[in-house]
């Protein structure tokens, strides 16, 4: 009997018997790896909090999933934010050090109850105050319509105020004068600017109103949305943190203005 062919046949049978087990093991490994991969990872949509695009509307469920506390912070001005500011709110030759400024992230609710991402650049001396104030305003659903860097309005204060935009740092002078504003140091904040105008009577008896479209809101006895009063939550919180309010000024008023 020739043993060699028999041995070859026997070896082929062993190989054939082993192959299904190997294939089954490979399939099991593949299935296990798939279970370790997050479900829908490839199809997951980007988070609305990625990049923090101010003005974006988010839901309460999204805020809860992301973490409310993560939505309120004061950070050094990043290169991306500074690129938006250069030549605008931060003009060439600006004497304020970039390192003295902070980028504040915050949530805010508008008058319709929608939750939006907000942003503001301010001086580091008031950054923590603003984080605390905006966190409490958000939790109490105090309405702030818009909170976007003034640079997105070409650093035009009139345009920003007509949009009812709330902002802080902008190296500029006080309206109608050559005096450098507290905004130039990031030590002042304007809130809901359209409905809380700056009002001054000129020597000829006429009124200077800024923004110019805010004339209907000079009468503070009227009821309208976004109005700041001395006893409302916004004013009380700013005062509790050591700010003064332009609505208390004599001679002229700046109802939107809080400053240190």
C-alpha cells in the first residue's frame, strides 16, 4: 500500500474540517468590534455647540446633554476670535492688550423663549462677573434678544444697536464726543440696545437718540419687551456685582449701559 497518497488525503480532510471554525471566529471578531463602535457614529450630526456660533438656537434637551455649566465660561481671546476683531473693534494701534481681554460664552433666552448661544468680549476684570450674571439671567429666562460680537456689524455701533444686540468691548469714543468710552477698555456692557436707548437733550432743545430708531422707547412709562427698569432682574444683578447703570444718570440717560 502506498502510504503517501493516504497521508495527503488525510491532511486535506483535516484542513477542510478546520476552515469553517476559522471563518466563524473571524466573523465573531468582526461582530464584537462592531459592538464596540458607537451606534450611528459615522452618521452623527455635528453638535450645535461645536465652534460656538453665536445666535444659533439650541433646545433645552441639547443643553442638558451638552452640560449647562459648559455653556458659561470666560476664556482668553483665541486666534480665531481675534481675527474677527482685528481692524474692527480692535483697530491698529489699540492700546488695550489682547491678554487683558476675555471671550465670554453664555446662553440666553429671547422674548419668545428660544435658547441661543451668545458671546461677548470684555476686560478680564469683569469677565467672571458677566459669566455669573448671564448664567442667572438664563436660568431665570430673562430675555436678551441677541449677543454677538460687534465686529459682525462692521463695528458700527448704530447698526449693532438697531439689531438690539448686546455687547461690551469696542475701542471707540462716547457718542457725540471725543472721549474714549468705557467700552474701549471692555469695562462696560450694553444690554438690549434698541429698547434701552441713549438719550440726551441738545442745547437747541432737540433730542439725540441712539440708536436713531429707538425714539418709540424713550417713554419709559410704556410697556414693551426687553425694557430695562431699575428694579428688574438684569439691573439688580449688575448692581449686585458692583456695576453702575446709565439709567440713573442725571441730565441724560443710557438705559442699556452698565459699567465699572
